[in-house]
C-alpha cells in the first residue's frame, strides 16, 4: 500500500442501491446489467475507455451507494442514462493487485473489509463507519490491458 495524491477525477456510470446485492452480498447482477447497457458501452467506446472499468462505494452515515462504470480525469460529455460523480483531489492510500473484471463480482464485504484491514495493518487510521469520513470513497479501477486493479481510499485532508 502506498500513500499518494490524486487530482480531481470524475466517476461516470450507473448507480445501484445496497438492495441490489445478491444473496452472496455481491453486485454481480448489477455489474452484468451495467455491462449490457448500450449507453455505457457506447460512452466507453466513444471516449476510448473500452478497457477501463471501475467500481465505487460512496458511503453515507447509514448506508452506501454502489457505482459501476469508469473513472476519468478528462472532461467528457455524460450521456443521458449515466450518472456523474466528481471525486475530490487529495491524499489517498492505494494498493495495486492483479485482477480481472470478475474481481468486481466478489462479495462487497470481502472487497471493502479486506482493503480496510490492509489499510489498518499499515498503521493508517480509518473511521469505524466509513460514512463518517469527510471523503467516504472507496474506488477500484481496472485496467484490462494490464490485468491490474488499483484500490483507492480517500484520506482526510489533514492525514499525515
């Protein structure tokens, strides 16, 4: 795990509520729905993002929203049918792993809890409830060309 700084980025994709999780607590069906969405696929092709995907958990005080799509740093036109979320610049902790699109279908608690356990083991403080953080964003970005997933958690502005 490494600490680094990221600039402002934009998450573009589809949003799903926690009720969309299946009995294994994964978003596999939601992910498939997004992958089969013609608007998303056209957006990815038009913006040369075909081999990029991302998921995001945007935590709130009592729940979260799950996003599936792509992260970009460049300004793009967001088509009707997709949502846009502007991620702030700031310090983050990242971890790179080998992965594939199927990695996004793991149970949500496995993906998120496993990442946070690694963060805590590095001596980095995290909120017991991620929704209490001023930047409550956990993002995983997949580069299919590199078979690499980068997991990112936004740290508080005053974090050392």
